[in-house]
């Protein structure tokens, strides 16, 4: 019986090596390892051996089986590879292989939010206007009715370039550029970068983004402003987000206001994000000051207008629950990758 087993393994080896394709391998496998195989027959015949010899021979049968299995496996891989490589062109494609994926870029969260803001205002009939980042005193301050001794003109607040120009500290500059170029009616927004000599901290960055809005026409009132603001808040943050204005002062608006929305985190009940006030500050607003119109040759007896400026970082931080503004500018890929799916 031992001899028979050895002979069986030798025969199996040569039959396996002779296999040319996966089908041959399958047949040989059935022949040597199947239910009716000689190997199984030998197991049945263990009884014929004296009891003390049975365990050793049983082991030998098992080892032979393992060896045949290993040979079959190796031959199977070999014939499959050979089949792939002999296909047309010498190099075949294995359609079951996972593809080579290339990673896809996405938009920065500030870009995603800016585009969302654009869409909200475009849907209300606004157009998008642009102005330069490098500005002059006239557009950043003078035409905006800002007195010569106003603190925001300080070197400590505004970045001046050597030639006397400056990096705009607000997108309100674009109001002036638009009113210089086009007669009313005007209905624009202007999203863009602003610069201030601020130390970076959780809510400040020397570079930040605002979106400016300006509407000038006959009969524009404060109610148009509050309505536009509440529309914006409910589209951007949800139908039940409310808004309010509080009296404030800006040189270029009269009256001036600050705009709040009800806290999007606690719904107005009071929480850490809204400092327990129930409200979140969104930016400044007001009715265009007649002095601004005068500088630009627009008759304030005929036309009125409102304007406001929103902080884009603030909106992005609220929408994405980002606790520190600096995170938006560090561009850590682990943060940016979380926004991959949101490109369009
Ligand atoms: N430019 C102001 C700022 O940076 C925000 C602002 C206030 C914009 C009132 C306006 C406005 O258009 O009417 O703080």
C-alpha cells in the first residue's frame, strides 16, 4: 500500500505538470482528490493495516494529499499566467484587477461657500461685480465718506504699499467702482479678499473674505435690506433661521446697522457658539449715505440704496462647524480632503 501511494504521488506530479490550461488542472484535481479518487480509496483501506501502523500511514496519505494540492495550485497559477501572456499583443488585461485610481482635486471650503452665496444672490437677481485687491485711498476710504483721521486708516490697521496704494480692507471699495461705472438701477454683490493688519487668532486673519452687496434704485428702503438679509439667512442656513439688525455706525451708511442671524447651533436658546446671546453677528449694513452718492454724482433726492458686507469665513465656519479661522488658511490636506466630494 505504501508503494501504491508513492506511485500515486509520482503519477499525480507528472500529470499535473503536463496540464496546459485551467480545464486540465480541474480534471486532474478531480481525478486525484475527488470523492472517487485512489487517494480516498486508500483511506478506506486503512482498516486492512494492523492498528499500530494505521496512524503513520494515515499521516502519509494526508501529506500526499497536501503535496498534490500544492502542486495543483502552483500549476493553476502558471497556466493562467501563461494564458494571459500569450494573448494578443503579448500583454493581456485582467479585467478583474482593481483599476489605478488617480486622486481628484476638490474645492476649498471657502470657495464652496462663496459659490453657494453667489447662487443665493444670483437667484434673487443680483449680478456679480469685481474690484482690485490693490486699491487707493479714494476707493477704500475717501469715497466711502471716511474722515481723514478715522482709525481704520492707521498703519496699524491697513496695509499700505510703498507707492502709497493699499490692500483693500473691505469689499465696500467695489460699491464705489460700480457706482462710478454704471448708473442706477444697481443690484450687485462682490465677493473677494480683504486685508487687515490683524494678528491671526480663532476669529481673525490678516487675509479674509467678504461679500459686499449694493442695491440702488428709486424707492429702496430699509425694509428691502432686512428682507434681503432674512431671505439670504433662510436659504443659506435653513427656513427657520431668523435675522435682526441692531443700530451701529459706518461712515458710508446712514442709518447703519449690524446684522445678526439666530444662532444656527442652538436655534436661539443660547450656547457657547453664540456666547449665550442666541444671535450670531454676520456683518455690517445700512442705507447708502447721501455723501457717498454725492461724490459719485448720483442724485440722492431721486435714488436711495442699501448695502451690506458679510464675512465669508464666518459663514463657512458656521456651516462646517470649524472652530478656528486659521484652519481655513493652513490648508492641511487632511482638512481639505474632507471637502472633496463637494466640488461641482
Ligand atoms: N465694510 C464694512 C466692514 O468691513 C462692512 C459693511 C458695513 C459693508 C456696512 C457695507 C455696509 O456695505 O453698508 O466692516
